[in-house]
């Protein structure tokens, strides 16, 4: 899922969320910031469950004021969501999961162990944690889980702002996180 992150070693057992801090973390499967308690957390979850090799999630860096995505990730992992999609126990301003099915949340809860180091910004210490966990454990025993954003494709007559056209009728619809091939006939709703 697109976002502000870097891909590292896809076979590493650890992913790193640096919250509001921008810290390079070599040796992890994926790393990057997460600044919001809703869409940001959704992207973290979706990217982690799409790689069965990831078994640990290090949460470090400075918390994003008001949003508290680190607190929200921990609450989501521990408590899940209620019937309205609210992250149970989160202190974030708007802690709602709207684009992930309950099965994705449950998979996240089963697949990874959290390492809560919120506030840690020392790159050397972060690298030590990554080094300790990057080869620990076996891959999760289920295939990767693909998450597709719930919102449907917009009617289109061509690529719009933020979209990309690859030629031959293939385009990226950024509103859906979907790459699709145009077909003849009426546009989808």
C-alpha cells in the first residue's frame, strides 16, 4: 500500500514504525513514519499482513501530538475494534478503522508481537533492536493477506489528478489503491 515508507529486506522478521520521526532503519523488512491514528494505522496493518515473514513490529520515535498513532497501534493490537470501527482503548483524536475488514485486524493481532519503544529516537539503539529480532522466529504460517480499500472506483474518462496512466488502457486509480485495465462498456459506480 502506498505511503511514506522504505522497503528493506522482505525476509526480515521485523517492521519498524517511527511515528512522527524520520529515522532510517536498515535491516528491517519495512520502515517509516505513521502520523495518524486512522489511515496511517490502516496502512501499517495492511503492509504488515501482506508479508508473512514479518513477526515483530517495533514502534519507536516521537508520538504525533493529538493523533497518538503509536498508542492506537498498541490499543488495536490488544483490543481490536468495536462495531463502529473505533479502536478500543485508543486515546487518539479520531481512532477509527474504516478500510480494513475485521479479518485483517485479527490477522495483525495474531501475526506480530509489538515492541513498544515509543519515544526512542536513538538510531543506534533502534538498530540494536532490529538486529536482535530480524532473524528471530519463523514466518507466519498463513499466506500473505491482501487488503483492497473498500471505496469503489470513480467513473472515469481518463486519468485524473493523482492517478497514473500506463498506456494501453491500464491506469492507477489512487482513490482505490488499485491498478486496473480499462474495459469497454459503462464506467463502474
